C-alpha cells in the first residue's frame, strides 16, 4: 500500500501511527520505500505497506596471504569483492502484491507472474528514523543532518526529524515465493534479490565517494589513523 490517502483509495486502517522513542533502533521507526507509480501515474518512491521483513546484507570473501619461510603466520589479508543482497517479505494484498510493490505491472494491475517477465531493475530506499532527542543532541551521527525523515519527497514527518538514509540501487530478484498454509489464513510473499550498489544519497551528491571517502581507519583523517600505518612509526619503511 502507498502512503494513506483516506479520501481516495487507501483504507483508514493503513494510516500511519506513532512510534516509541528509544535509544534502541526500533522496527516501528524504520521506513522502506520502493520506486513505484503514485496516484498520478508519475514514478515516485512509495513506502512499502504491510512489510514483514527487510534484510539487506553484505558478504565478502577475504583471502589470507602467507609467506614461505615465515612459519604459520598471516602476513596480510586481501579483501575480495563485496556481494550485496537483500530479502523482503510482505503480506499479500489483493490491491498490491510484492511484484507490484517493486514497480512491476503484476497481480491486479497486469500480467507479470514470473521472474522471466522482469525486464528492468528496481531501487529500494531505507530510512532509519532517529528520535528528536537523539538527532538534535550529542548522539547525532556525523552527516545525518541532511537526511530528512518522511516520504520520498523529503517532507519531514516532524520538525527537524532526521533519518539515516540508504539507497539500494539496481536490484534484481533471485526468487519469488508465495506461501499458502492452513494454519495461518494470511498469505505471505517473499523475495530475495541481488543489489548492484548501496550508498548514502546525500553524501554521494556532494562527491564524497571514491578514494576520497573518509570512511575511518585511514592513514590521516578526522576519524583516526589506521593501525597499519601507526605500527611502523615511520611510514611503510618499517614493514620492509
């Protein structure tokens, strides 16, 4: 379901409610959007309704490098390529199934029934909404002030509310599952997906990505120095 429009198509039971404010991340304050058509037929990010689970994940194979004659000792760990993936589970609705949620003309809106009908990827936007007393206090994370919580048009849900916003770009479904069980009369749909890229849209727009990204543990940046460089006390000369 899209964001509620009580006067038009969305029933009142899908109105947004309040969420508790705690220092713990709460699933009631996590918003997930997909690129979809709004009521005017224009593409827009729409919050996913009746979402039961959203699980983004990163995996990377790291290779231990050793040397002949130095015994059972790891000299270096060589990081491999990162694989980005995700999975989502929603409750099936007559008005919008999981394929429609991610922008395909399926279910009650079209004839898409299989992954072989998918011709284009989709994007997912994740917002972890921060309570005001954290976002405006000493607990505010670096750089989060530009990420405004609310819908995809960056309308704030509360004055000065903030969110940690992450975009998952170029997603393709690996599988699509629909479960019918007699024990639970509700129908659940789920899908796993591969993700092309993940980034912070507000930092990315300022050109902060690439080799110049201040990601921490670097040789010389505001977030501290890496043990790799401080251990030698003399640059790379201490390692050779």
